[in-house]
């Protein structure tokens, strides 16, 4: 009997091994996983509907050949599916239930977007090959980038710390859960030289982008909304946005020479 944790571990393992490619899971395989786990994965957006399978393992005999699927319209938008056997003389066509062709897809980007939702991180997920920038996580003392990495296995990088995704992502009570406290501890105790801690200028640019996004959505109290999300006052938000780094004296002198 497959458990919830085993089903999640199986799917995460395939996504990691795929290094960013979309992983397809058949309806038949999902039927062998706990219904609560499958329902939670779909509700969280980790599993999304995919195009029907173009080939199946033929159930016509004990050879179990992988065969392409043909279809025939029965009218009113209904089709029948079958495979044509060319391996044996005593088998012509084998009917294939439509349910056995249903597939669900899971991807690195979809997983990153799910993690962003679970952590309530603002902004869009960005992808760079086998790495996804999930967003900025605020701890009690520091903020840090959360990066999802697929390199045979899946890991999260926070504040220079790297941890196996399976140690913090679980399914409990019919829903996907992530250990936010564990990630916040990593953000608050960054590894020296980890390179993930959000610098002051990065924070200013991020908040400016969030303010711009709220304006574009037509949010009236856009400053108040962004400030509340950042857990700071509106006045502090204004100060951060106005606190742009000033050019150094050397840069000013260079600019003056070029203009003269």
C-alpha cells in the first residue's frame, strides 16, 4: 500500500530526475496512490491535466507491447480508442478505455509556483534552466531568496543553506504543507558568502516592483497593501523607496569629466 509520503516522494523524485522537463503520470498510476494525496496534489496545482497519452501498454495478450493509440469518432463528440495488433494473427484490434489514456503533468515551474503560494510569496517565479527563483522569504532578522534546484534530486536553497525538499514539503490532513519555520531559520542564520540574502538595494527594487504591480491592478491603497505584506509601516515603505543609493564621488567626477 502506497502512503501519502511515498506518493509525494515518488512524484518529487521524477521532477528532480527530469531536470525541469514536464513529468507525465497516468490516471492508472494515480489510482494506485492514496486518494487524499492525489486530491491534495491537484488542489495545490502540483498535478495539472495533460494531453491524453498517444501510446499504451496493450492489454490484448501477455506480451504487453507498447502500442500507438488510434481513435474513431462515434459522433456527438464521442470517440472510441483502440490499438491495432501487428504482432499476432489471432488479434486484430484491442479496445482501450478512454480513462486509461488520461494523464496529469507535473513540472519544476509548477512546483515552484506551488511553493510560492504555500509561503505566500509575492511576485512571479523566474526560471533559469534547472533553477527556479521562488521569491523572497522574510525571517525575523533577515530576508533571503528561496531557490528551487532540480539536479537529479530536488532541493531548496535559502540563505546559503541547501536542504532536501522532501524534508520540508509534506501532505497532511488532505493538503500540501511546507515547514515555513525551518526556512525562516535558514534565512535568519545565513551562511557566510551564501549569496542569497537580500541586499538593501534588492529589497528596494523588489518593493518598488510590488508597488507598481498593485498600482497596475488598480489597488487604491497600494502603499498600505504592500507595507502590510512586508510587515512594516507605510511611512517606512516610503522611506525605503526613496532611499536609493547615491553615486560615489568617483562616479560623479567621472560623469562630470565625460560631460565637459
